[in-house]
């Protein structure tokens, strides 16, 4: 079993994710090997809230070029976590 700090990497701070906060949905970058149950347990343990559902999205890396060399940006996984009405995550407040 992994620690919650290893599952949740960082919150996603974008215009779209800020709009989802009004619907009580919070977005995080998570470990690419994490499943929905691990994500749910990590959010509940770290922030002491009740999670209703977890939706995950795998964002594939894009091909990038710098001069003659080519490479890929890293593949990332995002999780959109829906909380029980009335629950809030404090780190997002004030953004």
C-alpha cells in the first residue's frame, strides 16, 4: 500500500479546474499507476473529506523538438474528485 503523498502529486491549477470547483469537483495530477480506489483513499485521508466519485484521465505525452533532437513530454494522469456537498479542500481556497 502506497502513502497518500505518493499517490497525489499536485493540484491542477487551470481556468477549467477552477470552474469545476464551483461544482464541488477538484482536480489533481496523480501517479500514473494509481487506481481510483487508491486516489479516493488518499484524498479522504489527506484532506478529511468524503469522496463521492473519482474520474481519471490519462494525458499522453506530446512529441517535442529542440533543434535536431526529438523527445516526448511525460505522460501524466489527472483525477477529478467529486466531494460530498458541504465538504471543501482548504488548499484550493483563496486561489
